[in-house]
C-alpha cells in the first residue's frame, strides 16, 4: 500500500490531481486495505493452528480494482481501461508477451521492466495502448515503443542500456561503497523508506553511479553526500537529513 500511496502523493505534487481528488483516492486505498484485511482475518482464525496468512494475490486484485475505480472519478476515461494492470514489480519478457493477445492494453502503477530479449516487433504487436502511473525501464528502443503507445503518463520512462539499474528501497538500507561499485554508472534510485549513505562513500563515486534520485522517504548521511543526491533529485517528497541534523520528527541522525 505504501507504493500506491506514494504515487498518489506524487500526482498531487505534480498538479495532476486536486487535493480533494487525492484525499478521495487515499481514503479509497485505506478503506480497501482495511476491508480486505478484516475479511482475511476470520478465514485465518478458522484455519489450522499453523496460519498461512491472507491471500495477497486476491487482496492485490481487489486493491487494484478499488484504486482504478477511484481514478475513474479523477480522470474520466480511465474507468474503461481493460487489459492487464501492474501494481508491483513486473518484468515484460518474450514469454510474457507471447501469452498476450495482439493489441492488448497495459496499465502500470508500479515498476515495469522490459527484458533485453524482447523483440521490438513482438512488443509493437502485443501492446496496443498503455497508461503509465509508475516507472518503465528497459533498452532504449523498447522503451520508445512503450512511450509511443502511452496516451496517459504520470510516471517515468527511462532507458537502462549500458548496465544502468533502477534501484529502490522500501525499508531501511545503508548505501555502501561496495554496493555502488556493483551497479552501472548513471543508475536511478527510488527511496520510499529510510536510506543512510555510509560516511566512507566517495562523493565522486556517488555522483558517477546515481544519475537520478527520487526521495519519498528519509535520506540520511554526511552533508557532502546528501548534497550529491539532492542535486540529482528533481522532485523531493521526503526528507534529506545531514549527519548531526534533526528531522521534522525530532529524531537525531
């Protein structure tokens, strides 16, 4: 639910939706999550002593339907979207496309990656239209095909050629020198959790490896390294806290 909430806040920040529409979408998201969690609880209690938890697949489907209904009110025409919808991490492979009907529609709210083995002709034939509220990455030629079929875009399209990566953090992570050395130059990083840049990271290495930084959470680290990430952050919806500083919650770094 955290990723979907961040997307709605991002749309509000960009001016794509009004405060009232954002409140409606966030309320629909919260009510859907609570409703599905409550429905899953009795079934879990009636099961054997060893619990398997709620059916996340069904919960995700219901959540997708609820958000899509909310978006229909904010954006007329979206309610008629058919085809496939992604709210998580999806890899578009050759095998995946071969199972799709020609001219299918695709709606992306999460992270969608196009595999290197996908033939351009197959992608053109299978995907007839696209709506993007998330991140789409892959080889430049394939990303361009998806962009050409995208009639509504509130997300990001980025080429991942040359070893570049799209990294993300939803929890608590320490970004170290060793991690940076193992990713391609010019990569992008999305932080929705708490990220701390290790003090021994050389500023020039951080600048070389991270070309784009999206901050929806909290980012801690030495002031010089925080400055590098801030310079690569086109839109900040979170907090940057230099070492020794205090964030808005009164927590010392």
